[in-house]
């Protein structure tokens, strides 16, 4: 009876027969003699050699020093400062301690605002913070998210700097203070080293709209901030790396400018004297100061202030004169635009000397979002979308 295929007995593989033998004889390999274990060599001084010396063919696994990582994660201490600056606070200190130390002096971002170069912070706001007075926070989620993303993208900008220049991006050593100028502080983003000399590294993140501001050189506020860093550290140079729109990195090398540093130290000394004497700095005409005053006095009370007549009349006259200049400038602007439109007529472009001088092209109309929302939902309540209340300045004395 034939067995199923899975139950058939397959013949075993037979070993080949040797010549003159009827049965296969398996070949036996000769066994190696056992290895002789010799004791470890002991030098004359009695100390045993390391495994590295006993087995030179094996790679050495013990670390040779601090772990070196590419980019900004490399942690090398910054220890030498020609100005004699000392570390006032470690970089990993709690944030409340960082704010407390920052209130004892002027930092790099502070000096740019004191010079009126920061579009979001005024000298008055810096003075209030240094004097220990409360300052209402700016309720702008866009700016808050931009600042948070800038902090998150700092390591990316540092790695791009290292890849583009070949220079290291050393970690922040902490908050530095000049002993001869106790109010001069700086908190570096990173540090770098070039030809054996240390320098500062300032990292920025900007949107694509700021590309033209960084093509040739850094903006003025960043340049002032970097010179302040060199004033505190005493280093001869600095680098800036700006990540534009998350797609392009622009780096610049900035040399130390002693004349600008002297001017900045003089400005900082005058401002710090106002802080120590509790003397409020003068009000300037920046938009940042206007926004600060709106936040400081957002909750008015029904009260009357009897002010100095001469001072009030002076500013009222100045405001009226500025309004006249604005009105005359608007009329002159409209007059020029009307003549240019008359010259163009139905044409969309006007050329002179073979080049395009100006254009007058049609554009799409704006969408009436309020009407669209009311058509979509007639029961919608516009009051639920009303923003924060603001105060309006109206002038009642016209003839001065």
C-alpha cells in the first residue's frame, strides 16, 4: 500500500564511500589543543596594564573627554572675558531669579529700547520695569507666539550658523556683569570661537517680510545689541545668524566699535541714574510709548486733573501744527496722484526714458465680511466679536 506523500520515508543521505571501503567512514577533524592562559604581565612598578594595552586590536571605548556634538548642543565653557566680566547667574537658574538679576542692570535688548530702536518696547517701559513698578503685559497672541517660536528655533539657527561658517556655537555661559560697571549686564544667546579668539553669537528669527532688512547688514537695533554684548564681554567681534521665514539663514560678522560702545555706555549711565533717582524719563513720540500709555491707563475714573496751563497749551499748539502739516501733506499727495492718473488715462503703465515709471492697474475689490456674516446668519450678534475698549483723545480748545 502506497503511503501518503507526507508519510513517506525519505532515504537518508549517504556519505560517500572511500576507495576500498564498503562503509562510509565519517571524517573527524583534529581537535585544537587547549589554549594556555598566561597571567597578565605585571610591570616592574607593580601596576597592571590596562585592557587597552593588553588588547591593542580592540577599539578604545573609554571616553577621551567631554562628548562632542555637532551644532549648538556642544557644551564648552566660556571662561575668559577681557573686560573681567563675571557670571552673575547660571544659565539654568530659575526664571524668577533671572528676572530679579535682570532688574539690577541694563541688558542688550534694554539698551536698544532705551535708544528708541525697539518698535515694541519704549524707554519708559524699561524704566518702569527697572524701577520695580508693574507694567501691564501686551495682549497680543501673535507677538507672544512669535517670541515663543523664536526661542524654539534658536538651536536650529545655531546649527545653521555652524554649518555655514564652520565655527562652533558654544552654549550660553549665563548672565554676565562687568565689575567696573555693575549695571552693565548681558545674556548671550551663544558664543563662538574663531582663530583662538572668543566672540558673541546673536541668534534671531524673523518672518520673510524682514528679508530686505538683513541682506546687507543687520538692522540697527541688532547692531546696537551686539555692540553692547562686546562692551560687557570685551570680545573683539561678534556674529549674527538670522533664520528668515524658517527657510533661509543670513549670517554677518560684526567688528567691535569702541566709539559706539562709549556712546552706549554714556546713554546707559544716564538712564540708570534716572532709575536710581526714581526720575521718570521724558515721554517720546514713539508708537511703543503710545501703546504703553494705553495699557497703563486702560481703566479711567471719573476725575478731573488741573494741569499746568502753559504746558498743556504748548502741546496743544504743537498738535494743531502737526495736524496742519499732515493736512497740507495729504493735499499735496492727492494733487500729485491726480496728475499722474490724468497722464496715464486708460493705460496701465507709464514709461519714461525707456523704463517703467509707475503703473495704475485695477485690483480686486475688498470683501464686505460684515455683510457676508449677516447674510449667512441674520441672528448673529456682532457684540460678541467686539474688541477691548479704547480711549479716544479729543481736543476741545481749538483757538489757542
